[in-house]
C-alpha cells in the first residue's frame, strides 16, 4: 500500500500544494497512492496523538509513505528521526518529495540531519 501524509498547521493553510507535489512525485515513480491522510494540526502535537500515529501503527513491511517534506512528520529533528526509525524498523519505505529522500540512500540521512525543521 502507498500512503500519502499531508499536514497543515492551521485551517488557513491549504493541503492542495502538498497533494499536487505528492501526486507529481508518485507519477514519476509510477506509484498510485492508495490512501491519503490529511490533517490540520500543529506539528508540536505528538505524532501518537495525530492521525499519523494511527497510520504508523497499521503500516506493514513493504508499505510506502510519501510526504511532501520531512518536516510534515514532526516539529523537532528528534521526533522526525524517531518516526523515521520506527518506519524503517517496520520495513516501510519513506519518500520525501522536497528533500528527495528515498529508501536505501544512506547519504541522504546525513543530509536530513542538517535540515532545520523550525
């Protein structure tokens, strides 16, 4: 299954830009998004208390998670890295459109560590 996760912080923001970027990315990778997870919630709220937490619980080995940018997963670098760790341990492939993060590219993890999420 291919999941796309979109988060905006306020109801004044729109999910359309993120959705467009993910659709365009998925098309280039010849993927079809099976489920869209969209929510309006602050990134400061723990991922377990968001829709993201529910999705992470049911993801299985071989599933794919696409985000428009890695900062959509969480507000702090520690939280994002923790989420990525859980997903990798579950065998979930994570793609980030903006940062061009893809599974199996270890040099990208170093690049992610340099990204400011604030």
